[in-house]
């Protein structure tokens, strides 16, 4: 579809980012750094992009969302928003991994390295020339100074939200699974120690 209108967004790290494509052209984009508050900022930001482009929610053809790995809460915020919008608008929502989005437009082979917490990074190597193809490897986590041999880390050529939107557009011509978070480790929060409440019949 040459005039596909795609809204992509990502809240998988300390930011809230969104991009709007129309017919393959980037017509609006936002990227705001924030350690928290993505849940409150995301929907107003998406509204702002649509207004800037002179479009409404019902004009959208595809939703793209970053699925991480990254911040647990941020990923859930983005994925939940994408699923809700897809149901309400009756359009597909397509999940895109953060390293995949940042690898968009790179000369392959390439390695994407995303700063993480506690001196660690998230990294992934890409070799296939076709960005529509599933990645040959999964994202991994390692100490920043302990990466295995491979391609030199490449600087992104598009913002993460634009990468999400462009890959969602490319993949929208075939059925895709519902977006789901990608996690590399268990949550920091410990499970509750008390017994759950009893639900009365």
C-alpha cells in the first residue's frame, strides 16, 4: 500500500518516542527523554503527532510498537497501548524489537548496542540484508566491556520510533503475532509474601 499511514512508538527505555509515516515519508516525530512518566505522556504525544500531520486516529492503517528489551514498566506501557489501539481501530499492531528498530537502514552485517543498567548493555548482531526477515539471533545482555567478537557497534541512522514504524510498515503485508514484551531477565520486584485475598463466590 503506497499511501500506508503508520504510527510507531517506543517506551522501552528512559524515553517516550513516536513517529508517523505516510506513504513511506516521515511526517512527524517526537523523542522526549524521561526516566518515568511514559504512561502519562504517551497518548498525548501520539495525539500531537496526528494533529501536526492533519490526521485522525481513524486514518491510521498500522500501529508499530517497540517491544524491548529494556525497562519492564515502559515496555508494558507501550505494548498495552498498541494492543488497545489495534482493537479500538481494527487495524494491525506489530511489535518490533528495540535492536531491530535501531538496525534499520544499517549496512549489514552490523551490531546494535543499547546502554542498559548496572554497567550492562543489550546487544544484537544482524547479518541478513532483508529487514523484513526475522533476526537470526536474539537480543542478549552483557557487561559493556565483555562483548564477544563481532561487527563494530554501529550508530543508528534513524530514531527508534521511526525504525519501529518503518519495520511495522514492511511487515504489515503478512500476518504478524500480537505484540508481546521481550524480557532478558526477571523483574526486580519480589513477589508478594502474603497470601492473596480470598475471592468470595
